[in-house]
């Protein structure tokens, strides 16, 4: 089995429950690893992100970090887990599980519904002074629960520094029928100074109609006229959901300590961008965390 020798150079350290639009976990680079061994990072940091994908408001979150790999091929990378099945030098593939974040009526990531929660929050918000409701584009919209998605990943190395990372995942949305796929061109960690590395990624996300309708759709019963917006019924189709790019900086403070920081920007496209729920099509996530290697 071919596994990593150092996670600090090849892993993206990400939150276990990253907010929507947050930094995406990457599958690890396969390198030799002794049988029965493992490599693991644990840490904590801060993440600034949009409250929901397409929303204009922001929030600051504590970000737990978990990154691990075992010699049998199993790995955990942030909110994703999988297993390497390939023994090839230039090709990696295998099954993949991922926790897709939820969204509440106020646009916040759900924290209490669990992996398969089906809670709904359709009550109007508290009244402002004067008796007028504080309506937003999310007022009256049902919650989108967190979901456990299943699928696969495939990574093809163009050379030792560049790779195409692809994944397909199914199970997001209220009905657990959303399908999404990601295609990324990634630059594996490049040393820019002693103990400092930079990594880059750019790509697109595609989604089917079930996924887009769960996250960006509006039914006739959810039509709403606000002070500064009109939320008309909207049934988006599938296609390109967003284009995105990111950068990551790792600073090896000591043999067992690392500071990892980065930023990720995504811009909605196609039918997702045209949704009446979208306040701002571009979302930016920034994070910084301190991690300890076991």
C-alpha cells in the first residue's frame, strides 16, 4: 500500500464541519507508509465565512482540525473520509464520504440536526420596533439539513507537482437526492522558503437539478415580497454551479507543530447564480489554524 510520509506537505487541514462555501478538503498524496502505522494532525483555529452560499452576511467560527491516514489506505480529511484503492504512482481512486453542511432559515449552518436531521424552521422572525417583520431572502424557507454524501474520487497526476482531482458525491439536500461533482487543477505544496509551503487550486463544481433546487430553489408556497426584494418561485436546473480558486500556506513551526492558513473564493454560476435567494454570488472563506502532529 502506498501512503503519505508527511501530511504537512500534501494535506489541506480543514474544519470538521466547515460552513457552506468553506475550504474543501483534499484527498492525500499516496506515498509509502509502513504497515500498521498512521499519521495524524489535530488542531484548532478560526474561520471567517459567508453565512450561507450566496448570502452577504458573514460569521466567525471556531474550526476544529482533523487530518489522518492509516497504512491500510483509510484517510480522514476535514469533513471527508475515504480509502485509497489504487497502487499506481500517477493515479489515485477510491470511495469517498463527505458531510455536506446544512442551512437554517436565517442562513446559518445547522448544528443540532445531526447527520440525517430533517428539522424545519418556517416561523417568521421576531418583529422589529413598529411591528414590521425583519424579512430576509431566507424568511420562511425550510431548513436544509446536514447530509452524509457518498461517492468516489479520482486523482490523476500530470507530473509530480500538478494533478487533476475529481470527485462525485450523492445525497445532499432535503430529499437526499442531490448530486454534485468537482473538477480541480491543483498545485501540490511548493517550498517557497525554509519551513514554508504554498499550494494552489482552481476548478469548477457541477450540480444536478435536485441539488440546485434544494439549495437555490423556491416553490410557489415560498414566494415572498420584501422591502428590497421579491422572492419569486424558481426551479433551477443542473449545470455548472460555481467556479472557485484557493491558496493554502503551511508553516512548519517545529517537527510536530504547524500553522496552516488559507483562503478560498467561489463564484456561483448558471441557474444557481440566478436564484432569488442569492444576495451576493461571490463567497470568500479565510482560515488559520494551529495543528499538532501525532
